C-alpha cells in the first residue's frame, strides 16, 4: 500500500510525506536529486521528473496512492505531461490521487478530473510558510515591508494541507472532492506581525509600501510580470475564498486546524538575530 509523493521536497510535499509516515503508511518520495532530498528515515527516495513521464514507470510500481503537483521545470512552469502521467498511474494500479491545485489552468489537473481513478483536489489558501519571506527583514531591521496592509487572509499551516492529503490518499470517501483548506482564523498583516513579534520576543514594525514600491521590489527580485500581476490582484483585491474560514481540516482529519500562533512558535528562530 505504498504512497508516491511528487514534489516531495517542497513546502507541502514534505508535509504530505511526514503525515503519511506519522500514520504508519509506506512512503516513496519522487525527486530529481535524491542526494539532496533530506527526507526522514523510512522514506524510500527515488529519482524521477514529472516533465519526463518515462522516469515514473519504476517509481509507480506497487503504488496505491499518488500525490501530484501541477508544475515542473524552471519557474514553476505548468506541466504539459499530465495525460501521460495519468495513463501510467492507471496502468500501475493506482487507486487514489490527490492534486495540489496550482491556482491556474492545468493539463494535469484536467486529466486527473477526467480520469477513472478517484481523485481529490486540494485547494489551500495562503500558506503560513509564506511569512518566512519576511525573515531577513525582521532579523536585520525588525520590520516587515508590505503593500496593502489592510488585506485579510485565512492562511493555512502547511502541515494541515499535508494532513488532509494523507487522509484522502489512504481512506475512502474523498473521491471527486475539491477541498478548500484554510486556517482557523482570518488575520490582518498587523495580526501576523504581532504574532511573530510575540513568538520571537521582540517588536516588529509594519511598514506599508505603495503599490509602485512593491512592484519595484518584486521586479528587482526577478519576478515575472504575470506573477507581479497575480500578487497585485491577490493582495489588493483578495477574493472571498482567501479570507473566509472553512472547516475542511477538522472535517477531514478530526482535529482543529493549526493556528498562526502555533506556526510562529515553531519557526520563531528564523526571525531572531
């Protein structure tokens, strides 16, 4: 009853791996470079690349649960190999699939939805792990610099995404479901910075950037124009789904979603000098 996790070294993939292990399920992790995977003991790490489906044949042998991501290659390019990946999964006898929704059109997700294997699409809102982007500024200047400081977020702990995926991969009753996954509360940027300050034991200033300043910073960091456009829309006009709490985590896993206070305590050292 092996579960294959693709994107296993990513923010969510690592959590899927960890939760499957915690629940006592065999885990096989797919990565381009097994030598750099740094995954827990007990995980079978195999080499493979979603952009080259031929590399998946051996990795899929004996797999019953398959966790998929929708991107591959440089700059998170959408996968164009989805239909072939699904053919291989069906031939291998995969019984359940979870897909981490990438926020846009996806040939792979379309193939999963159209296929015969029971699927669950995971649709998390903003990751709590995104706060790590502030770590350098907090350590060096005790500040967070962001635009649209009044924006709201029902941000989710990445471990809760992994927990929902692990249940859907190993238990019946989740086929054909789209699961929006949120945290247990709606937070402002002020809430987030105050929570991080309490966790690290030192105050943090919240500095509001103008839209022009934010665009300049993002462009200087190398972000493509389409990504910048997405961020402006997501932050400046956050859709209701991103700022509305839903009880998916508790319904699927049987326990409440983790809070940002818990996340901040776990990661406090990243924000300390």
